[in-house]
């Protein structure tokens, strides 16, 4: 399996720009980040691409908007459609210029007064022009279901079945699902069977220990088994490590996680 590290949650004891080389020194070829503006990085796409190239790593994905819609407006509320599309275009254009192949889509939270069917329709209608932009740019979108029990109360897509249905409704190879094992262990469990059911639209994975969102070897999820099953299903993409180190020396934490994975 190819592993990637989210440098927004790990290696945070060193400056953002230094995390690229630190990840490479740990033997990682892939990393990922969140927002491309007004967050950890505020440079140009060319500057970001050079950081990655100089370190010898590849950035797999970014994130378009905040899960609750506070950045980017979200997709569940059609009133915020223009705000979402502006944010999506900015991120997709940045990704293309920086050579980053994917970006995560979060739906936003549920909206008072709207039914689930109405919100689903709003998400799909908002994604249609977003997918068109992604197709033109050669960027793949990753729709992410999240847990509403601990981390993202009120979030709209809280299970992989709903997320996969939305992805299939868009009928595009540029619209995929990101299966976050941490979030889905909390919300649905039975990870291997759920992954198998949605593998046709899964484009990326995230992971962390449950409970706590710490090292993968801490908690109830048998990640070596899950990863072995994913490989047997034929998945050949990157498996993302999006966890918060609990160890004082974060480089040691990442090293130990990698040592315990197949």
C-alpha cells in the first residue's frame, strides 16, 4: 500500500514548510493538506509545487471548503451556491497550477426547514457545475462523509452509502468518494463490507485510531487487516494517514505508525 500523511494534523511541531522534507525523511512519497488560501499556506501554486518538488514528495489533495460551510458556503443550502462555486473555482485552479490531482468536497451542515431530499438535491445541483470545472481542469473531487457524533455535529453526509449514491448520481470519473475509516468506524462500523460496497466510487482513504483520532495502532480498528482487505479488492491508490499524534515527538509517532502497517 502507498501511504500519504496529512501534514495539517501531523508534524505540527515544526513549521508547515518544513513538514514536506520531514515527511520525505520518514520515507513518505505522498502528503496532503487542507485549504490553499488563508490557512497553513498562503503562497502561490508555483511556490507550493516547488516546496513539494524540492522535498521529493507529491501532494495528493487539498480541501475546497469547511465541513460546516463556514468557508465556501457549503452545498446543502442553495442560497450559498455562488459562494461555493467561487471557492471551488479558486481551489480547482490552484490545484491545476500546482499539479495537485484531487480536492475534497464537504457538503456543509443540515439546514433548518429543508428536508433530506431537498438538501440532497441542492448538493447534487451544486456539484454539477463543480464537476464540470473539475473535468475541464483534470482534477478529481472527493466527497467526504464525516462523523456527527464527536467531530462534526450537524454535518449532512454522515455515512458512506449516502455519499456513494451522490457520487454515482453525478456520473463522472472526476467525482469520487473519500472513505475515512476513522469517521466511518464511528458512524457505521463493518468497514470492510462498506468499503467493498462503495469501492466503485472510492478514490482515496483517510484513517486514524478510534477513539481519540490518534495513532492508527491505538484503538479498536485493526488497520493491518483492513488495509490488506482493501488491497485484495484491487485498490491501488494512496491510503491517507490523517491523525493527531499523541506522542511528544511527532516524527517518532509517524515512524511507529508506518512500521506497524503492511
